[in-house]
């Protein structure tokens, strides 16, 4: 009988997957980190100090991630619609592949840190790629979105960014 209840809970979870998973970082300071750039990407590396001063979005991605490829045009649109500082953490990627990914799809990022060993992503509590975080101008993590952005989550993120920008 208990296993039947467990199956029911699992089925409901599958029908209503939440991409806004709780995070211990929400309403807490972003972790300390300093990552080197992806050479030949044309943008600098990334550290926590880059997140201070203005609202920003941090997107964890990799060239080998199919959902990241699907999400990428929405990140380009996010940058165009809001002008938000958009930062990337490139997770366990080959440099040449990351550069080719950005060359093919465009590079909306203001800076990208190469997280070669995955330690920084672990500190952010990343389950997998892609994940996206909204960070306040004082470095607090405001939101976390797990999985690729879609039209609805992009519009929601744009609204949250605008509200933060107006409140700053």
C-alpha cells in the first residue's frame, strides 16, 4: 500500500515538474569564487566581485549540453531586452568546444568563468546544466532556475530583473 502512495507522488511530480527548486543560496550572498576566462572567448573571467554594483544574471552552461543550446537564443534575447549584466560559468568544458559554441550561437555574456573542475558550480549548488541565478546589486542570490529557460520563465525573469533595476 505504501509503495502505491509513493508511485502516486512520483506521478504527480512528473506531471508538475518545478524548475524553481529551493536553494540554500536564495537570499544569501553568492559564494566567493574567481574563475579564469575561456581563452579566445573575447570576454574576461569571472569572480564574485563582478556581481557587486548592479543586478546580474549568472548562467551555468556547457557546449556539450543540448538544453543549453536550446536555451541560448533566450539568453541573447534576455540581454537585448534588459541590458542586464549577464555572466556565464562554463562547466567542465573543452576550451575549443566552448569557443565554437559561442561563435556559432553568439556571445551574450559580459564575462565567462571557466569552471574546469566543477568546484565553483558545486559551491553554487548546481545540480546540472543549465541553471540560471538572479543576483542583486549587493551580491545576494534572489532566484534560481534549474533547467533551460523557456518563454514563460524568460518573461518571468525579465519582470524580476526590471523590478530589481527599478528598486536599485
